[in-house]
């Protein structure tokens, strides 16, 4: 499939919309799942669209040194970080304008919500490493390349993140 993906990117460089649509069909679910593990659902959807728009716009930047899937996840990671920065800036603006009100309402229950809350307790870098290595089966080395982090840091993030998830979810979580 990697050779076929590379051929799609080559066709995208020639502005083939058909190739671009095939690339989206092939990878959008995995990219969205990765992003949903890092950000809110809304931010994930926006970041996924921005990821594929960047792939279309900057297809010539793909050098073939990694898989197309890794390249897309790298773009997605950068878009998730951008979304986080935007969210923090927005919160800072809101805080300066309004007094912070205490949060009300009960959190939804269920295993999925528990996992989302547990993931939210991790740093963004830890969440990304966990999502790439555990949820999307990338190696630590591949994740390090995508995240632009040293291999040892990614291994550390996965190990510490896994430990934190066990704490939050309980040993069987």
C-alpha cells in the first residue's frame, strides 16, 4: 500500500483530484481517530481537514523518507498543536474579559468517556505518543520522527502515559 500511496502523492503533485480523494478515503479515519485522542472533537475535525488541505497544498514536500501515513500523521500532529495553541489563546482572552465561572454539570459516564478523561489528564506530547504507539501501532522510532522528539523522550512519554492511564482508569482500565 505504501508504494500505492507514494504514487497517489506523485499524482497529487500533478493536481489530480481523483488521487487526492483516494488518499483521503484511505487515511482520513485513522487521522481523525488520532486527532480525537489529542483534542476536542471539533478541533479534531478541523485539524483533520487542515491536515489534508496541507497535504494537497504541500504534496511536493513529501520526500519519500517515511511512509505517506507517517507524513500525514506528522502534519496532523502539527495541526493538533496549532489547535491547542489557539484554544489556549482563546481561553486567555476569555479569562481576561470574563471572570472564570466554576464548571457545572456532570460528566458523562462510560468506558469511552473515562478513557477520554484519562487521556486528557496527560500532556499533549504524552497523548500523542500514546495514541501513535498504542492506538495506531507506530513504532517508537516512527512516532519520534512524526513528533520531532528524541526516541528516548517518546519511550518515556509512552511509559509514563501508560502508567498515568493505569492510575486514572485503575489497573484493569
